[in-house]
C-alpha cells in the first residue's frame, strides 16, 4: 500500500522535483519528464520539420541534449521553455545543414487537390499564391533575430516570456524585434492590403 502512495507522489511531482531527483543520482525520473513533454516537443519541431522521421530524431536529440545539460538548468524558466530552446537550436542547425529543408514537401496527392482548387477560381488562387510567395519573401528578408522572434511567438505560439527566455533576451528586446518585424512584413505586403 505504501508503495502505491510513493508512486503517486513521484508521478505528481513537478518538473523541478523530478530534476532534483535526477541531479541527486536517480536517473529514472527523466523518463517521466520525457513522457510528460514529448508530445509538446514533437509538435513544436513538426512546425519546422515536416518529415516525421526527421522530426522524431530531432525530438530524441532534444531530450538527449537536455539530459546531458540538466546540471546547467537554472530554474529561472519552466523546464518546457528550456526544452523548447534546445529544440529550437537543433532545428536551426538542422535547417542550416540541409537548405532543402527550408521548404515544405507537398506530396503528389496534395498537389492534385490544389490543382483541383485552382480550377474552381483560378484568379483567386493565383492572387493567393502570389500573396503567399510575397509573405515568404518578406519573411526571408527579415534579419535572423527578427525571424527567430516571429517564429517562436507567431508560429510556435510561445508567450513573450517563453520566447525571450528561449532566445536569451529581455522581454522588451523581444517585443521590439517583433514590432519591427511586423512593420517590415506589413511594408513588404503593402500591395496585398484590402484598403
């Protein structure tokens, strides 16, 4: 009976409590951290890497690096934010090593569906394609620090605090970069505004 109570306490432990157990020499709680955070990490990676096998490899590497670097976790941010930072750096390195990864793969069935949609209203589809191309071009033209800020807040859905922590910036600097990025994007997409 007491074994069940102990198991429940460990299962309900916070990330910080599990980390302390790991740092004291008990490696088993790390499996609980992985189970607790694996879906979130994988979803985050899949926003950038559309190949599921590569995304799963990156997620696994995220947890391996987190385990190795666990002694450097400083408890100033949530463990999930710290993991996101590790995953984000791995994704950036992955994309930089393989430039073809910068573009999403669309398989043949999806292409045929898109071709069918064009037949319904080719003018609208052409305008939409031009706008998306302009958006991608405007995003690519942003300085890398602005792109990173936009990717974490807009694409990954992190809060300002989480994104700032991930990038190692003060929140004010992150907000400033986001504001400048939005202004540059708006300028780059001026001709597509409805007014």
